[in-house]
């Protein structure tokens, strides 16, 4: 990317405002501007990085931190930066400015997210900030009307980018235009770009490189015309002198005349995948800014009945608006228009609609089964919580059934013959009322929507009007079959609907207490299976190891541990990797914001609680039978600030904190703490610092034998101090140490200066187990130590570019299922109460499939979450289309039937986190053919094209059951042949 020059500018000409004055002025301008926002106003994008810097700058006086910085540091609070920001620099939001096209303008990156990458500022706020700081470039966007009633306002961050193709010349050009502009404006822009006259031009919706609709209603908006991001627009030029080709075409269509061939048109293979852009519509994944097209013969137009159809699409009125249809002559081939990032909803709905049991149920009279008084049914849901897939509903318990009615109406419309693509505005409006997290027009997770729809439809259609109370009984050694039937009967007594009939199964859950080995068995229902994409049972973890006796420099250690292991597994692996002696032990800590977040002392802590972007440090300390205190050393430095002197004295933490032990049997003096800290930092001391003559006032002499007393006799001590040590009168080598600027934090949070009064005793409580010490690094002190070893503590696992091997190696769906069923420890939030121990325990949990549903929904967990970011796994999962055999995974040995399933639908997700595009692949049983449902556009696909690395949610239907035991058959799948996929 070419660097964008930015220049700091203060055009006000007056004195520079204080941070507080800037904050108040911008706040007042923002409140005034946003209260008067209207359609057509301008908002400006500004990089989140710069904006956050400015926020920290103007709020520096609002932070409650004492001058010595000690009051909040121990609680991991960060200290705001108070530097005045440099010029505004939006270069990280845009592509190379040298590639700017006059018809497109400055192009921003396609995957930006508001709040993560940028913020939107009213024009007045931008103008004020620009007058103070200068810089740029300015990225202006317009406010447009949105929502079902077109009364809501939204900033169009990504206006439509259309690819104009001129035929017969073959020229092409990209153009940016608001979706609220009219078709007439698009005609005008095209004529200006290619120097054409309006009389010469007709424009076609050329989505997927096929003619869909003649765009000749000049007052219609591009939004109403259902144009998609990066789609092609065909600009046909007709030579008026040689006849009016357009009028001949329209007359032919109107009169239902013979087939017309357009020799100037050309056909391209449609793109298989799309990307949805945050803040805009969907953008074709296969499209590029400078792609060229090879001409080929266009398919014919054929007359069918009163309306002319083109590739299955109707032109109801050639003179008027030509609407897009999707093969309306066949049932189940009707698309859903994208209302703005609603592809996640469209893909999930199409899969449910094409589930034959639901299609039959909702096309009949299902109203009699609506549970109008179910308190868990859905009429109007007040704001509720949705964290990932866990949904808690807070409901207005009036008449219910609204979701079932809305879904049933939409399903009937999608199965009606001869209908054009449907704009699901009414369903979207009701969905926004039922589930506020799906309101607006941002991208969402289709699996989360699917989970909500299935749960909501079940409650609306629950045949149980009054749920009886059922208390679960413990197994107490009874046969699993008896206990499982009892659990299922209890479940059906409270939950009985078409959703339960079709989608719900049962699995066996076994919990084992790690302390007393108490075993608890339950049989729980499930609606879908969320399978991890794990090709192995192990994970790599990187931990930085520090020696507390000054014998070695810190080093990063990467070990392999069980993916579902415990903290003791990590400690054992680290002990071997760093050659831990019998006289030593490791203390493991999580470091966050240069402070101790927690010490991982419980060996039963699950490793799943340690995220890949966490930072771990392990400290080698000596085993001791004496009473000792844990000394925690936090590094601080002065911020380089402009402004008043008080701000310049503010301290902030940096680097990696250290720990060591100090004996508590004897009296502890300030000099003792100085010695211990010198020992901890000694490996970092630069050799030239030892030869300097102007060393500050000495505080003590430390014998080399004391610094290396934990090293065995046959191992050399690698202390950098050894080269400059001098022998004292007793014959042992010693080095003169200088006083370090240390601050001891007392229990009252008061600080004691340890650089004075070397012999003064430290008063500690008899119950104290640790002490907190700050070392305040001056520039002079930083020059004496090589502190880069304390900086940039590596992450537990660093995500990097996916290599070719990782992209191409398939992962069997059977392997994913085995990973889901494998025994693993519970996370701390789900700790289990052991009735024998009478305490909550982090038990191990093992799952087994017991009862399978008619329709098995499988969610491939492509999205992984960590504290600071999200990742998408692009792993290709090799899933079977036919003969998905689960016989060997059923724990119920009384089940003699083979469990065979066949794929009939799936959703796909293309692109990365926070953006991307959803489609659905669906097999129509009456045609025995697969189709790709891409919002409003539907096209047939080959079966071999169904599988891809974008597969996200799979829908399987039970196809047959054969008596496997009586026939003596081996299923040939599962553990024995899990890689055999059809």
C-alpha cells in the first residue's frame, strides 16, 4: 500500500485547546448534529485506532489513578494514554491511493467493521477535528433511508459498486453509486462514462452474466431493482441509424412473437460465492475490479404463454418494470431478496422451508396446533440476552404464536407456483420484534438464527398446553435403556411439537467426579449437533520460562498437550521441556496488560479456559521447607507526555512481571528485597554496565554463590555478572550492586521507597503470603539492562496464514463427530455439583448418541472466539452426501436398526469474520437435483459442487433402517471406516 501523506494542521489560528475543552466541544457538536440528522447528510469514516487515541487523550483527566500509579495496577486496570494524537491518518482503511479510479473514488477495504476498524462522525464533528489535526484522506458517506417503512436512517458505508459492460464494444468500467439513486441516474452515469447518448442505450440487470431484467423504469431506485454489490450491468448500444433494435425487442416480447437472439450479448459462468460487506449489500466473491470477459453465444429467449420468459424469468411487461423471478413454474424454486445483509436469514429459511416434513405441515392447517397461551411462546419479546447460541427469552405472556404464523405464511409463499422472488420484509420485521439482536441490517450468524427459529417454532407449536412438573431421578445402577426411556417420556410430557417430532434426538451424558470418581448419567435432548473442527486431539502452547535465581535468560518454550487436558498436563510438559530439577518447581501465571491476571495453581483447571491469544509465563522457583513469601515484581516506566509536569510523572506498567521467593522466617530488610530483585534482573544486565565507573551508591555485595546456589555442581552458571566479579578477602567473588528504584506496596496501599534505609525492617502481617514491589525504570536504568527479553510476551498460540497443506487436507465428518463425543473436562462456568463430595467439581464429561431424529442438523463450528478477536476456520470437511452411517455411534445396544442419513440441504459461509456471504445448497426431491440458492437468484449445480470449505450447517434426512444385527451386517463406517465418504 502506498503511504498517504498527512499534515498536522490547526487552522483555527488560536491557542491550542486543553483536552477537556476539546472533549466538551466535540460532545456538544455531536449531540447537536445527530439530533438534526436527515437523509442526505454526510458522515465521515475515521480510523478506530486514531479515534481511540483521541478518546484516551481527552479523557486523561477523568481516570481515577493516583500519582504513584499503585492503586489500580494490581487490579489490571490500564492507564490511559495522554499523548496528543498526530494528524488523522485513514490510510489503513483504504486501498492504494494510486489505484484510485475517477468513477469509483477512494476505495475502502471490503471487510471493515464499524467499531472495530472505523467510527462514523457527523460532518460537523469531522470538520472540527480536521481543523485541529489535519490529515486524511476524507472519507465521506451519505445518510440514506432504510428499514421496512423507509423511515429509519443509516449511513451507506458501502455504496453499490457496479461493473458496467458495454456491448458490442466490450469495454467495462466500475462505478460507485448509491442504492437510493434511480435507474435514470445510472443511465446518465453510464452515458457520461462511455460518451454515449441516452437514445442509444438500454441497460440490463446482468447478475451472474445473464440478462434478468430490462432496466427502463427511470424512476425506480437501484435498491428496489434488487441490484447486488459488484454485479454486472449490461449496457447495450444500438445504432439508431441502422434501426431501433430495442423497440423491435420490446414489440417482439409484447406480441409474444418468435424467439429473439441477441448476438451482441455474452455469457459467463456465474460466480459460486459471494461476500457480504458490513454496512452494504452483498459483494460477489468472484468479482474483481479489472476482470475481462470472453464473449460467447447467449441462450435463447423462448415464449411461454402470455409472458416472455428468459432463463426461467418472466418479463411481465416489456414496457414497464421487468421484475426478477426465479423459475416460478416449479414449486420450491422461489428466491428471497436480500434486504441488506439478510443473506444469513435467507439461507437458513430456505433450508427449513425445503425440509419436507415442515413443508407439508405448514402448507396444511397447522393453526389448530398453535399454543396461544404458552408463556414461552412468541408474541412480543422484550429485549433479551443472546451470547453466541445461548438465548434467554423474556416474554410478554399474552396471546402467542406470532413466529409460527409469520414463518408459515412465508413458507406458503415460497412454495406457491409462478411467484417472483419474495422480499421477506414482513418476516424480517417480526423477527426484529421477536429477537432484537437480529434487528437492523448487520450481518449475523445463520446458525444462531436457525437455533432461535427452531426453539421459537417449537414453543409456538407445543401441543402441551400445561406443562407438568417432572423430577429427574438418578440412575442408581438401573439399566441405561430404562433410564433413557424415563428421561424421554419426561421430556415429551412437557415438549411435544412438530419440531420435536422431526429434529430432536437424545444423547447420553456421563459425568465423572475427579475427586471421588462418582459417576452421574443423564439422558438429555438435543436439537442439533455442534461439531468441532479438530483434526487432532492435541494443541501447541507457548509459555515463556523465567528463572528466578538469575541463572539464565528467559526463553519461550512450546509444548504439545492434550486439547482437552488440564493444567497439570501443561505443567508436566513444561517441566520436561525446561529440564526442571528436583529442587525446583514451576509457578504458572497468566499475564494481561503487563500485570498478573491469575496464577494457575489448581492442577485440575481445564486447558480449554486458556485461550490462544492469552499470554502465559512460568517461573522456576526453588522448593523450600522454610516459610517464604512470594515477591511479585511489576515494571513501570514514565510516559513521555507533553503538557504540564504532573502528567509527565505518570507511571504505567510495561514488560513482563516477575516473581521470586523470599524467606519469611527471619527479619526482612529493605536491603534484602534489593538483593532479591538484583538477582532476578541479573541476566538482563548489559556487560558494559558492569565496567562503568559512575555506578550510584552501592547498597550491598552479593556473592556469586548465592546467585547460583540452585545450580547443580555439574552445570555451569551462565550469569553475565561473572565476568566482572572481583574476589573479596574471603576468596569468594562479589560484585558491587547499585540501588534500584523500588516501591513496596503495603496492605494499606501506601508505598515504601526501598532505595533508602537499607537496614530498615519491613513490617509484614503474620498471615501475609506475598508482597508487591514496583521497579520504576528511568532512562538511565534502561540503558544498563537489556529489557527486550521482558517485552512482547508471545501468545499461547499465534494464528498465522493458513498454509497450503492446511487448506487442502480434508477432515472427515466422522472425525469431527468423534471429537464432539470425546471425554473432556467441563469449563469452570459449568462446574458440576457432586452429591457425594457435596461440592462443585470440574468433572469430566462424555457424550454418546442414544436416540437420533428424523432430520439431523449438524453445525460445523467454523468460528472460534477468544478475548480479543475471532477466527474462522477454513478447514475443508469431507462430509458424506449419501449413506452417512451413524450405527456405530449409537450407545443404545437395543437399537438393531442401521442409522443411515442422506444430505438434502446445507448453508455455506464465504469470507471472513464479521463479513462474508451466506448461500444454501438444496436438493429438490421431486427433481432429484441440486440447486444453489443465492438470495433471489437460483441456479442448478452438480452434486460434486455441493462440497466446499464453505459448508457451515448440514441438514441430513433419515433414509432407511435395516435390521443390522439379524442380517449380520457391518455398517462399514464410524470407527472402522470413517474415511469412506460418498
